């Protein structure tokens, strides 16, 4: 389940320029879809809110969660060969976007 539509993801990655563009010709469509699902899973895992996971989709996901998902997608897409120096996918910006949605961990 993706938290962002494939069209928005393709626009974010600049593989298409508008929502009206035909995405069928995009060579990397399946790879983007897989990375989008990975990014969504990473965000949902960080939020740790399994009760509401089933309710979230590209139409109902809050904007800040979609923004975080797109940033994670960008990172996964840009560094898909594994050449990233850092050892994290969740940047400070992503963590700040998700802070209000995260279920706190009790020690």
C-alpha cells in the first residue's frame, strides 16, 4: 500500500512534468512503484501506528506524512545502488515531519 499516488511520486522524482502526462511509457515505472511501497513501509514503521495503517492510502494520508514519504522515496531512488555515505533513510526533515504522528515508545 502506497501513501502517495504513483503520479505524484513520478512528478516528485521529475520523471513526468504534469499529472496529465501518460505514465505508461515510463521505463522505471515498476521500480518507482516498488520504491514507493518501500518508502511507505519505512514511514509507517517509524510512525508505529498499526491500528490506523489500514486506513491510510494516497487519498487519505495527511500532507506531512505524504511529504515525508516523498522525501524517503527520493532518498531510496537517488541512492538505489547503495552508494550513500550515511547509514539512515530518515533524515532530520523526515523525522520532524513525522514527529506529531509517531506513537511514543514507553520504556
